[in-house]
């Protein structure tokens, strides 16, 4: 109908070009110079950042501008077209690199915008939610800073066909400085222009790189303070007498079990990243070592105290047996000397008393028993060197050494993970 076509041509400039000779399968300047595509971004939200999956989910407004000389019309106005008209136009084949899942919002209609300017410039805007991979180094968790990227690249057109540029440099990205994240703070962000060299050609790529610093205050209140208090609680046993076995044992075992529960709870949220030795794991391991050391300290002090009490009592056991065995070793020498003196006193020729005729082998020790006796004596001497003479001094030294050494380890720990 001529009248209907005329009215549509008046209301939609360039519509006659779309119906006469416009080919949406051919890019602008086909066979000639590449198309320059300028982009800008608005980061609406970053809903989640997952350390276990090493990705983040963001909702972005992606805007692309390019010039198509086939859509030039007279005048200085711009027209916003129905988003469904995009099916009739050529649009860039931009995709998000390292995207795991992405979708275009469809409520209430497809969230797309097409705006046409008189010089043939097209503004194409999309609202996209995407989950993008982000390689994270969790060795300093939770005092870490992560660098994530959002990369836009042409899928099929190489640099001979399209050129990607940021519309206004770093000012092409908005909204990221206003984000409020649960665990992170955006330190800084910047834009880059790069190329991706593939086997099929060199493709243009735009990169938005931003740094996220984790808020450590939550972890200090949730993990570091309780673990430190458990270590200090284990030191209470140093002020309890060695005779209070139930009290000191109860404190040691309770703090060890509590520390174990705290370690398991801290790892449950990062179960898939257990291969990393994180900073929080190092600190929990240090605290567990100090708590376990306090329990071992009581075991050593109590054992030394019981040994000292046993040494004061008269011993009928191994020590006396050792003395008896040593006396039996020399019995042969005593018999020989006695017989010699007895022969000198008796001058009777008929009586021949000779030591060779006497058999006292049953009174002497065998060779291996002598060696065993000597070795046992030396072992007792070596053990005496390592025996604590005053077990109460163990608690006195522990009251000073445990807190001092724990403070020293904390200084090195925080200095290393905060400044190196």
C-alpha cells in the first residue's frame, strides 16, 4: 500500500533503505576500511564473588556505537527504535571472554535499545547478567587483594573488519566506584585495549580490570580474636599447681578441641580451595601448636614431678638389683684371694687345696650379663642428665616464654602478610 509505506518512511527515516538494498549480513564498509566500534559500560551490580568457584557475577549495561553509512538520513534528530528492529540491522558479534553463564534480561521485553542518528551512527545497548571466571590467589586470604577482568572481544570479525575502542577511556566505565560489596572494597579500576591472537586471526579486545581488597575486619572478629583468646586460655594452666591433674588436663583438652572446631569451621566455607595454604590456615596452625604445646608442657612437668617423688622413696627395685649384680661380678676375685691366703696357713702335704679344683662358675656372671649390666648403668646416667631437677620451674619459665614467643610470632606473621 503506497500510503502506508509513505507514512512509515516519514515516521522512520531510513526505512526505505532497509527494504531496498540493505543487507544485514554484510558489515558497514564491507570490503573496505574496518568498522570502529566504541563501547562504554555501566556496572549495575556485582551480586556475588565466589572463592570456591573462582568467579564473580555482575549485571552490566553494555553500550556499543558504530556508524553505518547505509542508514544516513537528512536532519539533525535521533530516533529510538523498537528493540525488535535489531533483527533487521547488522550488529557486532561481541562476546564476553571467560564467561561461564550469561543471559539477556527479557522482562518485560528484551532489555535492548536501538537509537539511530542522522549521520548513520547506531547506539546499541544491552542489559546483561554474566558470571565470569576470575583467577584468584588465596595464599594471603583473608588479607588478599584480587584482580578480576571483564573482557569484550569480537567473535568472528578480526582486526581487518572491526576495531574496538573505549568511548571515553577510563571514563567509559561507570558505577563500579559506587558498588557496595559484602567482603570487598574496590581499590581501583582501569581500561585497556588489547588484541587476542588466535589461530584464525587477530581479534580486537577491550579489557576492564579492577582490583578488589577484602575487608579483614570480619575475619578478625570471627576467627583471629577467638583463636587468640583460646591460646591465652591455655596459659591459665601454668598458674595451677601440678597436683591439680583434673583441672589442668580439662583446660588443655578443652582448648585443643575448641581450636579444632574453629579450624574446621573456617575451612568449611572454602572447602573447594583446600589445596591453598592460606594466611588464616597458617595462623590457626600457629595457635593450635601453642595450645598443644601447653598441654605437652603439663605432661612433662607432671612426669618430672612424679619421678622426683619416686627418687626420694627407698628403692628395692632395679637400682638395688643393679648393685647386687655388680657385687656378684667381683665375687670370683674375692674367692681367689681367700683361697690363696688359706693355703699359705696350711702346710699339710696331704691336703692339696687348689683353686683349680674348686668350681664356682655358678657364682659368677656370664659375659653377656656383664655387658648388659654396664650398658644399663650408662643409660641411667644419660637419663639423669635430662631429668628436670625442679619440675616447678617448668611452669615458671612457661609463664614467660609462651606469651613472649607468641607475641614474637604474631609480629612476624602480620608484618609478612600485610607488607610483603
